[in-house]
C-alpha cells in the first residue's frame, strides 16, 4: 500500500529511539521528509511519524522548547485530519502533546490534551492507556490535588494485582511516591527517598515488559526532578549526557 514505506521506517525509528541512537534516528526522519504520496491519508501518516519521533527525541533529551516548536508546527494539520488515524495513533499523538506541555510547565494544556483520551471509552483497551492514566496522576500532583490522587489511586490499585505476565512495578512505584503528597524540604530525607525509589526503577529497567512504558516517558526522571528540586528538562539533559 502507499503507506508501507512509512510502516517499515516506523519500525526502524522505534528501535532507534528505544536504543537512544538519535543521530541515526534523525537521519531516518530526513528520509521520511523526502517521501512523496498522493493522498491525504499518506500526508497525515507522514506528519504523524515526523512529529512523534522528532518530538520524542527532544522529550527524551529534555529539550522541551524545541519539542514545543514542533508541536506548533505540526498540530494544525494533524488535528484537522486526526480522525483518519486509528485510535492507537490518536492516543499516541495526545500523549506526546501532553508530555511536551508537561515539560514546558504548561499544566493546563497538558491536562486538556490528556483528557481527550481519558474522557472517551474508545481508548480504554489500548496498551498506551496504561501510560496515559499514570501521566494523568503526575499532572494532578503538579496541580497539588493530593486528595484527588489518594481517591484515584484507590481505584487504580484494584487493577494492579500481579499475575503471571504483569507485575505493574512501575505503577506501584509511581503511585507510592505520589501518595507521599508534598515532600518535606529536608535534603537528607529527599536523598534517602530517591535512593529507595531509584532502586525500584533499576528493577523496572531490567524487566522487558515493565520498561516498555519507559520508552514513552521516563517516569524516574520526573520523580528525580521533584526530589532533587530540579526541572524535568535539567534531569533529562543530564541523563542524555551520561
């Protein structure tokens, strides 16, 4: 089909992003830009691919200002034709929009973008919905809605019972941190808490199922930023350098 080259290239882009091979990733993005199609569907699939992986690379490295410029560049066309995409690709767009706004401290737009997914039953069976719900809790934390988080996580925990395939360690780790509410300013307490939480994330990274969500967003970086009183951008940039 006309979009077969895009499907092939997306598989490559996904592997390169997961392996943090960003120089090669941008090389393939240039190839996508040079592809020509003669349909609206091809054009919107091409725009989606360019936005997701170029912005994704900037999100991973903490360059949220460049990611925001891409959002402003691509969104008018993408949003006009978003219903041509399947619901999984739609959810992926909304999640990346949310993460860009979150990284730019635009919490209201982050919340509004994610609500497009959470307020519809269409997306609830998608694997990405799991990540969206967790990011939603981060947004509520940013807004200081600690009581809402306690209420919401009680419902969330009912879905986190381990079985033979899923341990949900990522959700449990993030929810446990969110449950602390506002963290005391004592530096030693924050350092000890980060050491404990970071140990959990090391286990998550070693689990091939659990680490799939970290491909979309580094939840450990967000928690580290809160405990070390740094910006999310600064933490991600430090990780990228290392």
